[in-house]
C-alpha cells in the first residue's frame, strides 16, 4: 500500500511539473512569435509559476521556475536586444520573479498548515463536546468506570483506553491492549502523583 501511494504521488508530481513546463513553453513560443510580448514574457511566466506554487507545491514551482529560465534563454538567444547575457536586467528580473514565486509557495504552505490546525482544533472541540454530552447521559445505575472507558474509546477513536480510579484502585479498559493496562495505568498514576507532589513542594517552599 505504501509503494502504491508513493507511486501515485510521484506520478501526480510529474504531471504537475509537466503541465507547468508545457504552459511555459507555449507562452515563450507565443511571445517569440509575436515579438511585442518578449519584454513582458517574464510577467507571463510569473502568471504560470504562482498558480503552480499555490495549487501544487514548493518543489513543483522550483522546477517550473527553472524551466522558465531555460526556455526564456533559449527563445531570446538569437535576439541580441533580448539576450540574457547581453542584458543582465532580463535575467535579474526573471530571478526576482522566481524568488517571488517560491515565497508565494511557502506562504501558501503556511496558510494551508494553519487551516489544517484550525480544522483539527475544531474536530477536537466537537469530540470534547460530544464526550461531555454523552457523559451527562450515562446510566447512573451502572458503574461509571467501564462506561467512561467505552466513551473515550468510541468518541476519540483510540486503539485502547485505560481509566484508573484512584479511590477504588480499579482499572477500566476498552479496546485491544498488547500489554497489561492495569499495571501501566497504575505506573502512570504514581508518576503523575510524584510529579504533582514535587511541584507543590517547590511552589510552597519558603526558599523558592
């Protein structure tokens, strides 16, 4: 399954890059054929690179940007007035636009990450609300420990859950465990108890 997923991602990456490169070649050919578009060819390349950066990704934008440099140099090599070597302004302008495209791709990735984080937080809040609502609807005539373990396992979609009752020294579990959940829950409880105790002693120490 992993190999198939990697192959699909590689194919998609190749198609996205190929689409951008073909668009760059078509724009360069049109600018070379018309002549009057050559001075603004780099702007036309930018109109291709920015959507690639926004919709596809950082590395796709890098490859399409490099192809724009090569194609622009190839189509202007025979025209001295637009030759990259004779007029460094063209090459500098093109590099600046490429850097702008790369910056846009980074900003797009950051915005996407923030959107995913917001969506994840929204899902967590929904799960917490559902857990609270279902907790209030628990059957009070039945022991709450097993019900809580099942609720946590179901709502948060965890592989395994262990709830330790410190008053009764009982462990309630749900899901499939590969090790003894009772000993694990007790060890976690003792560790947290020692940590809280140290924090309390440190906070109320007269020399703190």
